[in-house]
DNA sequence: TTCCAGGCGTATC
DNA sequence: GATACGCATGGA
C-alpha cells in the first residue's frame, strides 16, 4: 500500500478504485456524492470526506483524518489488503466478466459492519435505492448515528413508524430481539460454512436467501456469498445458464458485484 | 392512475 | 419444492 500523510490528510495511491463504482453500486447506503470528485459517508460512526485529486495518477485524499484512523478503520473498510487488479485478471478469463470488470473496474467490496449491513438489507427488500437511503437517513438522524442492536432494544413496530419503512419494521424488531438475546451471533455465523451461515441468518423473520447473502458478503466479507436478486437472475439466465465459471471460485460475491453493476446499466443489451 | 423497487411470508398444490 | 399473491411506501 502506497500512502503519505500531509497535515490532517492522507493521500493514497490506488489504481483499482473509483468512488462512483464503489460508493454508488448498491452495496452501502450512507455515502453521498458531494461533488464531481468527492463523497462523504461513514464507517459505523466515523465520518469521512474522500476525493480523487489526481485521476491520471490515481491519488485519493482522505480529508481531516489521522494515520491511526486510516490504518485502523479505512484500510479495512475499503478492503485495501485485497488486490482487485489480480481478481479482475482472474475473472477476465470469462468474456462477460471481462466486459463487466472493464465497465466498472473501480468496484471494491466494502467491509461494512455486520449489524449495519444486515439491518440495511432487511430494509432494502422490495424497495428502491433512493427510498432505502431515505429510511436509513431517518434512522441515523433519529439516533445521531447508526444505532446498534442494543440501542434499538426497546423499539417496537409502532415506535419505528417514523422510519416509514412499511412492513419491514417488524423484521427489524425481530432481528434486534434475536441478536440481543444471543439467539443469533453474527460473528459466529460469519465463520460457518456458507449454507449454514445463510440458514442461521434466515432464522430472522424477513431474512431470506438474498438478504442473508448480502449481509454475509457486505457485512461479514464472505466473498463466496452470492446474492441473487432480480438483476442477478436476469444475468444468470442471459450469460450463465449452466452456472458460474470456475475462475470466480471463492470470490463469487465480488464477481456478482461487477455483474450486478454491469447488467443494471445495460438492461436490454442482448449478449 | 398504475407500475415497480437489490424479497419474503403464507397459502396452496 | 414449486408457484401465486399480498405487502407499506413513494417515485416515475
């Protein structure tokens, strides 16, 4: 990793990273584009303003942070220990994935907090991205940050009406109860074989295969988790009727994110 | 107005 | 196990 500290800013060289690709591809809901070259958002309740200061040389600026916070939080959150260039080379054995990686080569899988990812994707079901962001915005405004399951312990379906999250409120209440009681331990679930982890998460009312896989991929960095939503169903039918290629093994979820972004922006392209 | 959105629970076969 | 349908809300 190649970075330098100047005053309160960190400057990072990272060729396999685009702000739009990573923060606006439907994996996280608390990042806002604040300019042509910048985003603002959070990891848990640590804020960040990040911008690209040199497009040709791939230099990013982390504003008003410290080397310690950069190394302890942002390095992990942005998955900087993973070589996405190497992953893209591996995926590009497959023709479709080669195109998808070329189209949005700056995607990285964020290592989000497990509870935030799980609850966010409970809210996401049968919903659109602007409205998901609206609901999560009301939640974080109400609590002055993203609330832990402990902070939500006394909420009920009725008391969460201010979220205007519809039928999803009762699912959040059930997730809070199962986690706070110890009936479900996210860290433990994260370490299980994929199908067992999925089954464990699906014990929550309102968590089915898709939400479970999203929580595993985005909240527990299980890169083998493969969420299948309406878009991925179309992608699989169109490009992989006989299953995924071997070159994605172990990183199905990463490949999924390139394909998701690609097909969503090429909806009627017939390939 | 009607349709749809990063699905899931329930009923029914 | 597969399939059909309702579900809260709000933007297009």
